[in-house]
C-alpha cells in the first residue's frame, strides 16, 4: 500500500534559521500531497497541499514542492519563529483516506 | 470557523470496560473520521463515515465500533477496553467531496489500566 516517510525528529532550530523537514512517499500513480501541523494542545490543521507533480503549495511562509522524480514533498521555511514550534505531518490522499507519516517535532528556540 | 469538539481531553478506564468517545462538529460536514495517534506511527485511521448511519472500516478497526445517528455526532466505542488501546484518539470532519481537507478536534488521551 501507499506510505509516507518523514525525517525523524525532534528538529531543534534557533529563531530565524532555515527549516527543511523531509518527506518521501511510496505510491501508485501521483497522489495529492499535504502537510498538516499540530500546535501544542490543538488538533491538526491543514497547512498546505499540492495536487499534481511540480505544484508548489505555500501558506504562512511555508512551502513544499511536489517532486515526482524523487517522490518527495519536503517542507521548507526561510526563517522560523518560536510560534512555529509544533508537530508536522506529511500525508497523501489514497482514495477516500489520508495516509499520514509519523510526524516530525519542531522546536524553535529564541 | 469549523469547530470539532471531543467529549474529554483525558480519560482513564479499566481493562474490560466499555468506553465511549464522543465527537461533535458544528459545520454540517458529511464526512467524519476517527484516528489513533501513537508515537512513531503517526495517525492511523480506525473508522470513517460519509453520512448518517453509514460507516467504513479504516486500517485498524479491530476492537472498535462506531455510531453515527446524527450528522454532527460520531461516536467511537471500545467494546472491552484493553491496555493496547491506550492512545491519543483524534476525531476529524471534512466537507463533502474533500476528504483531504480535514478539521481535527484536540484529541482524547485514553489510558487503559
């Protein structure tokens, strides 16, 4: 079946550092891809999405590009803030379901 | 804003008890989902429902059942709780035709002793 692999965390960065969280997927065809974020004490929320190859999703300064050649959807941000501290989940759409990765904890220090 | 609420944030139950986890959404969404979240495993789908009284098994339905008598409410039932069901349970809902745009509740951390 389809699966999503994320880099293990936690990732610890200083404020204003550049962020990359790696995500690769295994799937039949080219499924839509997503990043969800879970802030402390809250439910997950959709951060960004890309529905086809070479699409770039972006939101709140975060970006991710759908790369079919490398089956990747890495999340990036140029300058992180303390408020970005959260758990980030990569996911793909499989029929009527979402398949999630294990999640990556991001900690940003001031 | 869409609001998804879950009946409890923390719950402690004993092995063998019947456990009900309730989820309510206020945006008239057709689709509702139950997941469990475990460290290193991410979210795994237990059951989902795309309409009142309709349900579909997810990836790990064993030991669970669900009920959807009203559109806004989706209940997860552990018929006889076991220690391996200790986990964080997340409920979500989504508008029709967009299974991917899911709105999540804050979760219920269930401990079975």
